């Protein structure tokens, strides 16, 4: 079997979710580590929390790939007693490289939003807010997705379907329970920034996370509907999906690589 390095895995991630797709305010790519470090085991997770990083180190992983970046704002010092310095120190001490694919993985074909669209069984799926870049003139990439239901459903029935498909105990809903839903927008993560795009696109319902009070009021006044499934639940589905993609790649290329999805992450918010 063929041995691989951090650089090889980054090349695969660039094929899937080019870093040039990331929003200008984002920080994606290699966060900690060396490009030429050999990789035998890679862990996939949503967040580079101390618990996740410690688990990766304990399991002897060489690379941790997360959706959310470890280093988001400029680091003015690396204090090993405080976040993110404590995580950086732990990773360096154990030879763990950390890589993030964030908004580029949201925007790419086959990424987070396409996975969510598939889970909700949307048809004729298109990008809600296409990327405006010379390097992607004809590519169907960008933030959010819009698609059609197989058959119209009431908001109440579709909300129950969302709960079932995503295995959620609760969701937040704006709109009349008997409102008819035919076209649906999705935006995984924080969806407030695309609310105007949703209201202008002709869809009946917006499924996202981190939606605000005034988002609900604007949607209500427009006679449309919202379902807030929470930030965590709208994005955690990428963990298993990305692990499957990398496992398939490793098999096709005869790589000596073990890919492990981290399954113990939980939403930091609980309902009591």
C-alpha cells in the first residue's frame, strides 16, 4: 500500500472543496502541522475542541480534519493555558496536524448544503447564492441551496419529516402549520446572512440554523416559513459524509490510511 502525507490529504480536500471557494472573512486550510508529515490515521470532526483534539492524540491520529477552523481570528500569542494555545500545544506535542474546510465545504458541489438537500429529498436543486469568481464561471457552487419537494406538504407535516430525517427531538418553526410548502431553501450553519436571498427566491420555506428573532418576524410578514434546526445539527452530518469520501479515495488509490469519523460530539445547547 502507498503511504501518504498531510499534503496528499490536502490535495484531496482541494479537489473536493477548493480553498478559493471560502468566504473572504474565513480562515481555511492547514491550521497546525507540517505538510510533509506522514499520515496513517485521520480523524474527521465538526469542531477542534480540546476533547476532540485529545481524543485524536490518544488514538494516535496524524491528522484532524474539522469543519470549523481552530484559528479564526489572528493569534497574538500562543498561551498554552488558554484556547486556542492549549489546543495548538497539544497538537504540536503529539505530532497532530489540524486542517479546516469551512465555507468552502459549504459552497462546493457535494458539500454540506448538498448533503442536507439530499437528506431532505429535495429535487431540482440549485445554488441559492452562486459564487461570483472568475475561477468558477460555470460551476454550480455557492452558499445555500433551493429545491422542490416531490409533492406539496403542509408546514406541520414537513417539519415532522425534518425531525425524522435528521433525528431531532425539537426544532423552531415560524409560519402557519397548514401553510403549503413546495419549494425549500437550505443553508447549513448560520443562515441569517442569506435571509434576503431566501425571501427573494420564491421558496416557501427556509431551513437553517442560528436564525434570529427579526428573521422570524420578516419571514412571518412575508407570508413564508422558517425552520431553525440549530447550527450543530445543520452541519454535523458532514462528518460521516466526509469520512466516507476519504475512505473511498484511500481505497481507490491504495493508500495506507485509516479514516475515523468522530461520533461523540454533541450540540453545546440543550433544551431542559
